[in-house]
C-alpha cells in the first residue's frame, strides 16, 4: 500500500515511522526541504499542497493520505482534493474544528459534565495561559501573580484568543480513542513527563494508574469521542490531581510521541488502525491491546559535551532523521546523529519486561552515550509549580 504523509515535522515523524512499521510504502510530502521526517519515508516530495492543482501530481496514485500538520489552508486543500478524487483522507474536519479550538473544546467538556481546570478569574494562582488555537505546549506559560500576568498581555488584558485557567499540579496522562460513531476503541494509557517549558520530553507505557482509574479515564475519553461524533483518531490529555482527573485538551488528529510508545508496549499501530478505518480493503489491523512489554520514549539534544533530555520541540530543529537500531543500547533511535557531529538530536526508545527494567535499560543507554561520546554533563530539566511557588529546576549529573 502507498500512503502519503503530508507534513514533515513532529506529526510527520510519527506517521512515517508507524506507516513503515505497518509495511507500507511511504511518501513524505512537505513544502520545505530537509524537514525532519523527509528521511523516514521511502521517498520525499517537496511541494506546497495549497497551490491549485499541486496535489494531483503527488497524490493521485496513493491509497491513503495522512495529514500530519496543523496548517488550516493545507487541511482545506487536502479535504477538497480527497472529496474530488475519492482518495481517502484520514481526517475528520468537524471534530478537528472543535479540538483545535481550546475554548470550543472546553465548552464541550463542560457540556457533557467532565471536570476541567477552573477558569480565570475564578481560580487562584498559579495561572496557566495557553493560546486558544493549536495543540501541544507551544506558547503555554505559567504565571505566579496578577502583575506578571497582566504585564505579559498589556495593553490588551484579558487577552483575546487565549485561555487562562488554574495551573493544576499532578500526574499527566494521555489516551487515544479510534473509531467511528457507535464503534470506538480506547487504546493504551500512557504517562507524560514535561520539561521546564511544559513540552513533553518523555512518555512511559504502560501507565502507573490503577486499573480503576484507567477504566475511568477510558470512560471519559469515549464520552468525548461520542459527543464529537469522531471518525478517526483522537488524543485526550488529562492531569490526575487530588483524587480526580481534570481534562486538559483533546486533539482530533494523529498525535505525536504517544502512538510509538503504545506500539512498543502493545504492538497496536495507530496508523495501521487508521488505514483499516478509512480503507475498506484493509483488514482489521493488529487486534492486541494487552501490555506485552514496557516502553520508555524520550528526546535528547546533544551539544558538544552536554546531553540534555529535551522536550519534543528539539526534534523539529533536526535535519532529515533516520531510524537506527541498537543506538548506544536503545532499542531504536530516530536521529540525525552522525560520526563526528558535535550537535545532534534523537528520540530514544527503550523497552523491557516491565517499567523498572525498561528504565534500567534507559539508564544504561545514557551511560553508554556518556562513555563513548565524551559527554561530561547530563541535564534533565523539569518544571516544579505549586500554589506556593513557581520555579524550574533540573537534575544535572556531572560525569567524572
């Protein structure tokens, strides 16, 4: 099967990686040369799909189009092209319109009775400010007091097109739901860890949540899918704090990071499942959902003799990435590493029979990089925010 992954950055990395794991021929498409995912497919085509008639030359022979970007003009162009030609597009415009708007998605959560963080000004500080459109942590900031918050958005305060809400301290988790109205499947819950910019730096599967809490998370996620009448895949992020979940956001498109962690832990391939949903000739995909192993998925950025555990955005700065096996002890790495390079990035994947042994493998892998590459300092930044204090810290290891 030939699949076109349109978008060569973070979502494109995920889509191309998993499509290749499904055994498909992958054509990565982006308007910019040397994007990170351009080295992960079987071929790369540089083209702007928003230009009239441009999609025809690159998409008319594909079996499935997977949009891996959040460019509204590109998504509209691909939707029109799909409707005109009948080439399946793994995208739900109606669900995406709600999930890409934080005010609209929050309104949906409240309408169906799901707990969400308190909105400003009805909450205490710290306050989280996030752009009203888009996904992930881009632009998200935390403020300790009203002076800092008002200064940031002066002279127009409160800022239009932003969401201001209480910062909730707790453990962060993700879950994907896939299917169509009346037939949804909740996949595996994963645990998320963020850096000082609230950017996800590490995903671990399976989750540490209890069976009862996992079932509760699945129920609330399925209720969102039904309310959206979702056709496709949706990512739900929550925080567990003071004995209850608070829904943070949803993204009705193929997410990045968590699908690969789920694939390594359960063998469920979300891209393959999407293909089964949109192409009738495809079989049901891998039906397994039980935990087969634990997986640790994290990003690193190396600069000379410093190795930093980094949020996902570091990967977007890398050149064409490639897949490397047994990378300094990691099962696999998606990286632009090369012999003699002083700066490089990598997404590292470690596995083991359980979380403890997967983390032990991860620790040995970092130690092997330190030993072989002359790393002197390993830094693992993390954010600490409580109602009494806001600050950032980092675990720093000086290598003797």
